[in-house]
C-alpha cells in the first residue's frame, strides 16, 4: 500500500452513457485529481476525460478535497472502491495534561468496509499516535488520477 500526500481536487464530470437497453442517460461521475491549482486540476481532468468521452462531457464542479492523504492499494487489482475516513487523534497538552482530539480525513482504496479498516490499521501501525475511526463511508469516486511526471526531451 502506498500513502500519497498531495493537494487533491474532486471533479464532477457529466457525460452521456449508453445503458444496457440502448437508451442514452446523462450521468455525473466523481474523479479525484492530484494538482497544484484549480487550473491544473481542470486541465488534467479534461485530458483524462478526452481519452474516454472525446468532446462529449462537461465539468460540473471542481473543488479542493477535504483530505490531504490517500491510501492507495497497490496489491489488489480488484479494489475499485474508495472510502472517506475520518480519524480522531488524541493529543495530550504537556502543560495542562488535558487530552484533546484532532481530526484528519483520508481517502482509502479497498474492496469493502472491512478492507478499508484493515488498510487504515496497516497505514497507522508504525505511528505512535493513538487514534480511533470517527467515521467511515463509501464514496461515489470513480477513479483517482495521481500526478505523472512527463519525461524531459534531451537532444
């Protein structure tokens, strides 16, 4: 499993999909893109969507994602689902001795909720922080596009 930290953007893309009965239905899908700015995120999602839908799609919304880290499963090709997780960390103030909660959101790739919990535990096993899973929910995210460095041409 890889943990990828970046600035992530959630993109809602609307396009026509042909149903099993032959009818055409307008659908909206959610994608996540690793980018440095809104402009870069929009450019990257347009490039990716052109590979699938030619010119027949529309970007409905683009917003900065609430999570900064994604747990990507590189072992199981059958994962296919993305889960939003909110972890609460327990922090002790050294001066007052009071315990305080701090929350952090993550995106986890797994085949089901049980698998998502296992991935979280695997990612957090080397930390010394005490944590608990405050919430865990399935998402409508279709895919995550990480930044791909393009080779530089040399003469």
